């Protein structure tokens, strides 16, 4: 039974009322949730749907691609949802409908449209994705800075290489914290090589909008260029591939410096690394009156500390107050750097002693200066989760 003109007008009126009600309810919810600042909330909602603001030239290209794909998805969403709502309201069953409406079987125009339009959209997205991929993966024949990131269970090591990429100028063993992390020159083309001696890891910095696997037996490389206006900023990174029980420890920082500051920093680190070590004492500490480097004879035998599986095997130590002492450190983790640092009060307290970082398997005896009586913590500077308690009395 055909509907009367009055019934058709009622349908459109009801549709308009429902859509208007939905819009009003949505607007009221936005105002309530935003505390009277709907534009601010709207901005935060949109921002939450987007990846972080890119800080590299390559990341900006990825964000542009994301924006295009996101806008296409938004248009498709509203078109499809709008058609669904319109269809439900327009063709709902009415009280006086007692027969089926006319049935349509096959529509060449509709079939062509819903085949051709998605095909065009998919082809377009393929083309722009391919172009972006090629731009992001493009490498320079003459990168200005070469760095090698070595990911191991469970730490990061950053080697600064010469222009040939063959010689190591300086090795950064601290992935984060004071004085640690990867330092890069903002505004220069940087070639980063990724290596792993054990399992699969992944190099990921959210603000780079980029992740690349670190695969044993294979060197993965990529170029990136941090925006010049980001000099002075620090970005957090992590391993993004589950690599074992210590996966959560594999955090690192990227410090962006101006080219001038970076050159000065690298020259200073290279000079320190190449500095001649002090000559060893002519006699053993305390023998023939020769004082140890700590300024006096060590009190008692060295304290034994060993590291295995990214943990200290000893968690409680005792040392004499107001007298130098020694720590005999045994790093049993093959290929993993550790050390022993002493902090006042707690692992996050003031650092009062820092032993040399050594890569296992290796041993090192530290000469610790006299400490006042009290409670201290000993920590690995490379892996801050490795802690123990030192009681000085």
C-alpha cells in the first residue's frame, strides 16, 4: 500500500527531529565534559586520534599520510552511518503497512558505483602510501653523522662512527639518565645503523613516528633529520619488541643539540675516551706505605659484588665508616655493561661514588673513598633496576 503525501512528510519531519536531537545531545555532552570549553575538548579529542607531533622530517611525511587516510575514513564513516540512519527511518514499517514494498533485484548502476569508488580509494591510498614509504626509506649517499645503536638483553649502546662508518670514535654505554642517551645534531642528516648480538629488538621513538626492528645477523639502517627548531629537546624511546624478561628495562633517550653544541659534545667525549689513564700505583694498596687511589689504605678485604642476568647477586653489603674500602665487582653478563654506583639514602638519592662501566664478562676492583655512617644504596648506572643496600657503620 502506497503511503500518503502526509505520511511521507511525517517521515522526513521525524528524521529531522531525530537527527536534531542527536546533535543537541552530543553538543550538550561535549559542553558538560569540557567544563564550558567545547572547543578545547574538541581539540583534545582530535589530538587523541592523531599520532604525536613529528619532530623529524621523515615523521612529518608519515603524519601527512595519516591525515589523508584519517580524513578519507571520516568521510566514509559519516556517509555510511548517515545512509544507515536515513534508511532505517525512511523505510521503517508503518502501522498501515500490510504488504511488502516493491522489491528491487539487481541494480547495475549501484553495483558499478560500490565497486568502482572503493577501487579508486584503495588505489589512491596505495599510491600515496608507496610514495611516503619511498621518501621515508630514502638514504643519503653522504650522511653528515653516523651512529650505530646496539641493542642487547637488556640495554642500548650507541657508537659514534667516523664518516666511513668503520671506526668508532666514542661509545655511549648509558642509554638514559644524567649524561646518558643518544645525542644527535638537529638539522643534520643522521644515518643510524641497528645491530643485535642476541634476539630481535626494535628501535622506537614515538615522536619520530617510526619503528624498525633490530635483527641478529642483519644490519638495518635508516636516515632521519631532527627539525632544527627541536634543538635542546629530549625524546624518550624504547625497545618495541618483546625480547625477554628485562624488556621493560630497554628505555633510552634522544637528546637533540644544535650542530655546534653537538660537535663540541662529541669532541669532549672523544677526548675523554682517548685520555691516557693514570699510571698504576707502584705497589699494592697499603704495601710499603703506598696509599691507594682512594687516599688511604682500604679497611678490610674488598666487598664482593657480582652481576648476573641483569641483577646483583648480593643485595646487602656492610662497610666501615670514615675509612676507604674496595668493591671487587664481577660482571658475569656476557656482552652487557654494568657498574657499581653508590647513592645517598636510596637508589634515587645523591650519587657519592660511580665506578667505571665494564662490559662482561669482566672484573673490576673499585676504590671507594671514606663514607660517613649511614644508609646507602648501590646501583648499576646502566640498569637502574639493579639495586642493593649498603650499610656504613
